[in-house]
């Protein structure tokens, strides 16, 4: 299991700042949503490339976090993670 997350915070009397680029994950790769790509997992000994056909991708806050397997022309079994939102 691999878990990841993020947070944007501000003082309680101010609006929270944007997270990532300020765009939601659904905006994807079109130079909008913040993301990291071709994710590999460290298993305390080696880097492991996740096998896309064995993955279950989910997000507890899909409005702020998302994931998808990369297009076929990317590295084998690559997973991209998206994050962000406008704050407030």
C-alpha cells in the first residue's frame, strides 16, 4: 500500500491559500493541475514499478487528489498523481 497527501494551511482568521497550482485534479495534464508523474515505490531495498493492472487507485478527497495510470507512451506501469485546489 502506498499513501500520500498534502495540506495548505493558514491562520484561522484568513482564507487558506491555493494548494498546488490552484487547479483541481480533474484539470489534469493540460498544464493546469499540479502533479507528479511516473511514480515509483521504494520498498526499503529497491525501487518498484507498480503494476498498473494490479492497482486499485482511490482518493478520500477526489476533489483535491486524483491518480491515473499514465498513457501507453510513458514509462511502463507509470502512475501519475494530481493534487490541488483554489483554497478558501
